[in-house]
């Protein structure tokens, strides 16, 4: 079982459930005959603090062998402490590891209006956590289309249904090695 633990970008905000990348992941796993199911425990608006507070219960309930952590965007948009965000991500990774689950961390980037210092440190946080915890990392979920306005809903933040396969294709090379037949 794969547990997707994210925010609105993984919850499929503004999309039908079947259009969101976690549902597309479930379909890909079936087509590749990989014996995994996907539980999408993502919540719109979630921060890393919220994720940390609920991950143990989610792991106990679903008993995943792989956890995809795709949180941090809301921390960044709210200008929250990067050290707290890193600590929360590390706590979620520790919870996953204690349960015997392999972990994929999915990074995010901030718009440039947050200033170069914050945006660079924010982006670097994901790489630092992945390196220190020795886990797989996708540096940027929206790699390859973040500059394409037509791949975003009217709010300019949430990807459209058209972008969801691109998100999955970005995650797949880092996720596939974590899947064991």
C-alpha cells in the first residue's frame, strides 16, 4: 500500500477524484501489474505541522509500505519557519521509518515574490532533509510545467487535470525503485 500524504496539490483541489495524480498513480500501478493500492490522505490547506500531528494515526490505520510526503507548500505560502518545516518533515519520515515504510519526499518551490533568500532556503530544505534522512526526493512536483499558465486553474496555484499526468511522470522515476514486487 502507498500512502499519499499531501496538501491540496495532492488532494486534487478543483478536480474530480479520478483526475488527480494519486488516482492516476493507482491506475499506473495496476497497468504495470504492481501489487499496490493508493490511499490518498491529502488534505487541502495542510501544513507540515498538521501532517506531523496526524501521520502516526494514518500509518497505523493503513499500514503502508511506501509513504509519499508532499507537504510544505502551505508552510512556504504562509511564510512559516523553515526550521520548523524541516523538523516536521523529519518527524514524518521517522514515523514512516519506524513503521517499516519506504519514503519519498516531494519538494516544492515558492514564487519569486517571497524574495530570493526565503525561496532559495525553502527549496533547499527539501534536499537537505532528504539527504540527511537518506530518502528519495523529487525536488519539484511541478517540474516541466510550472511556467505554463494553461496548466493551472484560475487561481494560478492548483494544477489542472491536464497537468496531473505530468506530475505523476515527474514522481514516477523516484517512486518506482521504492516499489518491490
